[in-house]
């Protein structure tokens, strides 16, 4: 099953949802805000991608994050930080079988589904 994680009003998430729909890919959308996140979901992603790729360092949440947290974030504590600040996660996160992709890229989606 394809699961697309994100926030419904995020532009990249909207583009990914449109692409999946237009390409007849059945998927479940999991909204961080309304559906929440668990340690096991993030841990599953971290088994398939680097934690640094999950961090959205361009967003308002990152800019407003305490400097001490920014300086000390690492593989050991990243799950706790992301659970506390889910909007730090770069969106969307697409999970399909053993594949996890971060951010929307139509070429990557094309390679996965077509």
C-alpha cells in the first residue's frame, strides 16, 4: 500500500497528491496534524533514508527552533525532536513497500510507479 505523509495545505503535498491521482496510484493520505505520528512510523523511515534528509531546514519551524536543539540534533534524538515538532519533517514522505522518498519529485514518482 502507498502511504503519503504530510500536511494537507502544504504545496508539495498537494502536488504529490495530484500526481498520484492523475497517474491512478491508489494511496492513503496520512496528515501529520490530524492523524498524528508515532515513533514506529519515523523509525521505519529512518531504516530506509538518512535522518538529515527528513529535516526541513527551510521552514518556519526550523527558524523558530531553539538554537540548542538545532546544534544537538542527531541520529540518537531525531525521533523525539520530530515527534515534538512534526512540521520539521520535509514533506511529503511517500512510503511504498520498502521505498521511502522525501519531498515531491515527479521523475522519482514516475520511476517508482510507471
